[in-house]
């Protein structure tokens, strides 16, 4: 069976059918998937019953995989699996006032994954194991289009500017306790340009509100004002595809030119279990 690709939004997102992710992917099919991923930024595969092991095998078709820095968010059996969930290891919903539950609500802030690394991730694969009935949608925004359609005055203001991205800063958004020092020492802040230059010559806006602590050279107030202005511009409906999850959806996205956010849901009541694999980046963010 040949794969079929259906566009989901004028600027970003497509649905792919005719492929079984639990089986080895043939080379011609893999080439088609890579082309769709490159073109649409976000591709969804509905109705995929896959194990964690099969998810890891599929994801490695696109590169090496990252290991998330916090051990309590990783699968105990397969470290490449990052558990994005409000369900604890004992299979019970975490009380919303616990640190682990509060940390998991950071997905409610627009971001691109691992922007706190010197070489951020290339992309990610997310498997929807349990979904909620109300909220919990994931929105994706096209940063190529956001930059291309940006007013010239705003483009000129951000030309040459860099932002400091910090994993430790993200924890302050939920007033979480500091990480243990040995872990914190492995996660120093990094500076990335606000305008990303891609190998094909295109440019995209590079913003990640979860991790952007400061725009270099601006006061804290000026920095926060500009970050707010950029995030407001980049997340307009015209740039955004909304994915309404169904059980056993698998979705992959390109972190280099998309950002995403999850809509809030009743975190202390409804179970939401997602397993993510993160594809290691191959080049730094170049300005």
C-alpha cells in the first residue's frame, strides 16, 4: 500500500496514512516520509498501535535520539522515551500541587524542544497513549511564515539579536525548586539568534518562551516586552495548526522551524499519557 498525504492547514501540517509504524519502514516509504516532514513541518499518523520499542526504532530513521536530562520524566525501561504525562509511575494521577505535576504544565507555554541545548533537537515523535476529552490539543506554528510575513520594522529590530535560553529558567515559571547541582551543572544557559538561517537559504523566527530568559543587550523589561511581542505575532491563527488528539495518534514535528503548545486541561482529574522521542540536532542555530 502506498502512503497518502493530506494537507491539514494552508501553512503547516499534514496527515499520512498507508504506513504501519510498528513495522520496519522501507527505504522508498522513508524517503516519502522525510519529504512530507520537510514540506509540512508536522505530520500525523492516525491509528498507530506501537510499543515504546517500536517508537524508538521508527524515530531512529531520522537521527540519533536525545536523553531528557531529568530522570524522573524518562521511562525507567527505555531512557529514550520522555514521558509527557500527569500520571505517575504508580499509574495514579499526580496531585496538581506536586513539583512533578507543576513541571508537566510547562507544555502550556509556547516553545520549541531543547532550545536550552547548544545544538537543539531536530524534531520529535509523540505517541498518544491516553488523551483527554476536554483541552489537551497541541498547536503548532510555522516560524518560516511568521518571519516572512513579519513587518519590516519588527524584522529590523530583531536583526542580529540573540536570546539566552535556559533549562533552569523554565523551572522558575512554575516556582519549582532548583535542580540538584550535578544535573544543573550539565545545563548551562546558551545564546541563540532570534532569526535562524537555514542551510537552504531560508530564514525563520527562533523563539521558545518556556526557555527564553533574556534577550541579550536589552533590559529585563525591554526583553520581556519584545519576547511578548514576538510570541504574539508568531502564534496568530494564520500560522497555526491545531491537532485534536485521538488515542493512538502518532505525530512528528520539525523543531527547527516550528513551535508548539498544549491547551490546558483538567490536570488533576483527566489522564493524559504521551510518550515522546526526541531526534538529536545536527547543526547549531545560525544567525
